């Protein structure tokens, strides 16, 4: 029986991980109904089915990876004209995949890109077909005869309650992806848990409780072992853990590997007096506490100003050309529970410092809640990173391919500093710039870094009216 195959999700992605199913075998589905949440190397997206019918089988378990072109589900559609059940087929990677999937007389989908619904053109075409059928007129000669519309599917049957002491499979399917990942990393079987959340959903607290209970059960065996020691030996259970490189982790691994392989990078750094920067930020946030400004936003603002003077760093290398776009799409490193991602603030050069800070905060929250769309992770031209939040002074950062530079700032701490010939205690930080030596030389990189350092030391003059 033909299946609904995982479509080509674009951007050269060849697989996706099933995060959660939204349907089960036996459910009736409609055109463009979301059937699953899948995670690619770009983002978590909702996957719609391009035709209507009955789900007869699911071909992957949550947490498993499915390659493009491999079966996801089987959906059987009823053709009232023939009386036969005819499964639909979707051709992955083609804009016409939706039409191919509607072969069973069900209404064809207009979805061209996963998660973006039905296109207006396809919707108008279907409305025209329905009007012609209602009027009893034949379609134009150039248009193949439209099949009769499938009768409205009956409402899905209410599932029988799970047996006492056993979790309902549907309850497992609606767990948050973050909770599912936490359980998977701890090698915890979700089907063994009874959820205490709304409608019986397994929550993060349920997973943490189960992990703690398992550790408590294992502790007597560890302490009673003849060769058990103290400290790290007492905590280890000699169990090897394996974390799959999927989703954001896989994307990050591929990016840094390609960057190291292809980019001849060099690094320059400078220590700067950030006392005025810290004071300026305090005054800004006191003046308007409803719209706070972060240190990363101030660094980003200075970087944008510097790129206006040194556009060679806002570029990419394509074969034998250096391409310098006329806009700044600013990427920034965001650490999340599911790996490092680099969201992009598009047209950052058009934003004020406060607006830029708000946009950075919005993107960070979306990244940690896995709400970023693929568009939010594409098109960056320059990246900034505040690795000082990890308590380190400096870092030889890896350039985010295909960009040519990344600017980072370390922690801001009290250090002895000479001011007007006198030794004083000042707020000092280290700025680091890694750059592609194909795009520019040390003079350009040093000039840019020195300009940003001057902005940090004299922020009010650099920022102007915000």
C-alpha cells in the first residue's frame, strides 16, 4: 500500500526527527491537517498531510529519524465514484506534491512548503472546480476532469480509556519536545510514567521525579559494591551514554566542521575599559525599565556601526568573489537545552539600540522554546557572541559559515587599569574578532576591532540618541 513519504523540507536537509505525533492509526484527517511535529537541522516544524482520509499506520516512533523519501504514515482515501479505497501518494521535493497526494478523490492540498498552509492559488482552483460541479458544466478542455469530492469524514472515534496502571498512548504523544528530550537523554521510558499534568500529560516534574527515584533505587547497590569508592566513583554507574547528533546539534556540528575545513581564519583581540559601558547601560535601563538594553545588544549596536565603516567583514566568499551585501543581517549565538543555534535579526542596521535589544530577547526566547522558523535561522551576514555569560574572558570563536567574521565579548570584571597615569580599578572586558583572511587582511580586522573597542570605552558618543 503506497505511503505518505517525508517530503523534501528544503535547505539541503535529508532527514527529520519525529518529535510528536498529532494523529494515531484510525484517525480521520483532513487536507493540510498537522499530523506531526518534526525537527530538522534548522528548526521544529509542523508537518501537514496533503489529502484527506483515514490513517491506517504510523511508520516511525517519536524520537526516531526519518530520511527524506521514507514512509511516515499510510492514509487511505475513499473514492465514492469507484467504491474502492485508494491510498494517496506524495512526491517529495516537488511543488506539485500536494496534487499527486490527492489521487484518491480527496481534496488536494495546496501546501508547497511544510507548515505554511494552503496556497491561495490552489484554494481558488478548488473553489472553481466545486462551482463547476455544482452547475453541472464540464471543465475546460485543457483541465483534466475533476474527481468527485470525498464525503465529509465522520468525526474521529473517542478512544477507549487506558487500562488502570497503564499510560494512554495518546497521552505520550502530546508531551513537550523538551520533556521528551530530557527523558531520552536520561534513557527513561516515557511509557512507564503516569502524567500528573493537565489531562494526564507527562510534565518535566514527572520526568525529574522518575529520574530521582531511579537514582535512589540504584544508590544502595552502588554503596554496597566491594570496590565502590567515594566522589566521582560513587556517582558513576559505568553506563555508557550516547547522544545522537540530530537537529540543532547536528546543524552546529556540520557548520563548525565546514568552517574549520574551508575558512583560513585568524584572530585578533584587545582588552578594553568597559566602565563607561556598564554605567551607560545602567542609566538606560533606569530611564526606561520597560525596555531594557542588554550588553549583547550594545555590542551588536557597535558591531553594526563598525560594519558600516568596514563592510569587508559583512560579507561571504563565493568561489573567486567576495560578496558584500548592502544590509546587515545580524546573527547571535544562543545556547539552548537542545544545542547551540544562531538566530538572525534581519536588517539590524535599521533598528535602534532598544529595538535591537528587544529583537535579540525575542529571538532568544523563541530559540529556547523551539519556536524559531527556518527563516529565523537563515541569511546571517555577521555574528556576535557574548561568551562572558559562561564566566570566561576570551574565546577563539569559530566563524559561522558562510560568513567571514564573528565578534565576541568576554566577562566584565574588576581589574587594575591605568587611567591618566594613575592605577585604578576599572570594569574591563576582552573583545575578540575571528575573521576570514581571504576576505580581508589584519589591517581591516584590526581597524574594525579598534573601532568597536572605542565605542565600548565611549558608548554615549557612539550610540547617540536612542
